[in-house]
């Protein structure tokens, strides 16, 4: 059964347009409260990123939860993984994050975490949608008696609690002292957290894009726009740079030469280090978008590799099925279930820094560039085609598009692969072509994109 409102990462859209409206948020809070907080502590924890619309949606959700008889604990601007962690430690029935992750400020979204810090499963989302549909279309949103209405409180030490959690992941026998790190917080939820974590562990930190004003989140900064970080690393002659996205659930690195180290390369570093230390459990989970170079490098090391559907929730599901612990996406969602229940940019960065320090114990000249030198990234062309209406499935299933894909696959043969999919968060169709020949990849990607645009 398909979901009506929930995408791959909660509910998301343009602020002021359905479903990202105050009325929808209120009724979603009510429905979620009925489903997720019918027992237990009858409390949910709400965090948000720094976009200006978070205030509006937060207030609307409070009203909905209160009407359902559910108490609310507010933590303010907080990374998505921090909300997952705090919801668990505070014994809340659920965690709510108001964020559109890497999207511009005029978008926003709402996603939920269970009381164990994991994203909701399909059955839970469908149950919430059933009640939500009643509230939206049949005005069937009741309200508990006045004496049973939910109350709201604010948790003032949430940031400090999460900072200590992150530091606890790092080996106590190691220190970041002597490392100069540039940290780009994307003017997002980690602006008051990430720089403190690294500095408290001993690093010299140069913090950029850490002055949110409600509309500058992800604005030519952070994990999706690395130019400013690359420049800052070179100007400050830093050892490396770290970029988070707006809600800090994804991470990207820049080495001392300004070269990007993406999520696939991070997975390679962590898998190789774990194998060398005897702490790798099974294999590694990537996605359909993971670079073929990662799969080949892991194969050469004898490490199993599986691909999940795109989206960190599907990576988690496959990790749980296999019993493996490490997975992620090239976009920087890194999951290590030994340390966090969801993608956590700060935690992942600390694991990479730890790997670097361990390598430097054997070779003082080792750098981030050295750590990724054993993996050869294959050229990957990604084209995004914007849609004017919600007809991605029809376009992808059309004969002309399927023929274009088949033609591209015949040209690539055994030297590459094609992936065509619709975005789970934006009105886009994504065309990805990967091969040993970058010119060929570009040509075939454009061939398929042309067919998509003509539909």
C-alpha cells in the first residue's frame, strides 16, 4: 500500500503550500500523537533546524499533540540525529524533527523517530496517515477533555547532552590536538554544536557558516555546496574541512588540498579501518547510487557489499536484515549502528578523524588524502530533470524512456551502469550514468535526460 503524505524522509514541501501548512501540521501532530503516544510516557520531543518556518510548524504541532493528550518537550534548533538520541534518553514515546535537511529555507518538512531512535516503519506511517486523512477530509479530529490536554516544556540542556554523547564516541586515549579543522555548519542545526565538539576534543577549529538568520540555511554552504569550505581550508592551511548539511545528518570532508571526500569514500575509510582493527561486522550497505568504485574496492578487500534503495531508512532496514553495522550514501548519510540509530554527521566525522589518528600512529605523514588513496572513484554523471507535475512514474515507465535506457546500457556494456529514479523529496527525475569513460557517461546521461524531457 502506497503512502499518501510520507515520502522517503517524512513529509516535505514548500512552506505555505499543502502539506507544509499550519493546519496540516496541527492535524499531523494530533494523528501522530494518537498512534505513537497512546501509552508510555505520553510525551514527544520536538526539535527543528534553523529555518524561519520552524517556529510556525512547531507551534502548530504542539496544538495537535496537546489535543491528543500528549505532552511536548522542546529542544529548539538541534541536529536530526540529536533528536533521535534525546528522544530515546528522555524515554519519550517519539521524536519529531522539523527540517527539510539540505533543501533551501523556503522548504520544510516533518519527520518522526520511534522511542528507540529509529525512523518509523511503513506500518506506523500508514496508521498515522489513516487518522490524518480522517482529520483532513472528514473533520474527524477530536480533543481530549481539558484536564487531559498535553502540556509543553523546554529542555534547556539538550545541546550539552548531545555534545557529550558525540564526544563519548571518540576514543578516550586519542586527542585532536595539533589538528586544524575548518567546520562548515551550513547555518543549520549544528551551528552551536559541531564546532564545540571538535574544539573540546582538542582541535583548532575555524568555524564558518555558523550564524543562522532563518533564511541562510544551506545557502551556498554546507555539505551540498563545498566551495566556501574548500577555499577556507586552503586559505587557513588546515589539515581538513568538515561540512554538515542543514540538519546535520550528513557529512562531507575536504582534504588539505581542497579535494572532496564524499560519503562513499568515508564508507571505504571506515570499512578498511574496521577490518584492520577486527571490528567489522559482516559487510557494508550502500545504495543504488553508491559509486561502483566503492564496491570494487571493498571486493578487493574481501568485504561483502549490498545495495539498498536510495534513502537512509532503506540502508538501516538492510543493515538490520543482514546484521551488519556500517552503511550509508554517497551524499554523506553515514550509519554506524554501533554508535547511533540513524545517520549522524558529527558522529561519522569523529569516526573518520579517529581512523586518521590511528593511521598516523603508524605513519606520521598520513593525511585524509592518503586514507582514500586505495579507492578509485569512477566518473558518475547525475542529471536532475525538474517536473511541472507529479507524473514521474508515468515518465519512467514510458516506452521512449525505457528504450533510451536500454540503448545507453548497450553502449556502456560491462564498463558502467544506468540508474533512473524519481526523487523522494523533490519533484525531480534523477538520471545517473556511471562508467570508466567520463565522456561516455555524460553522453548517455544526456541521451536519457532528453527522452525524459520529451515526455
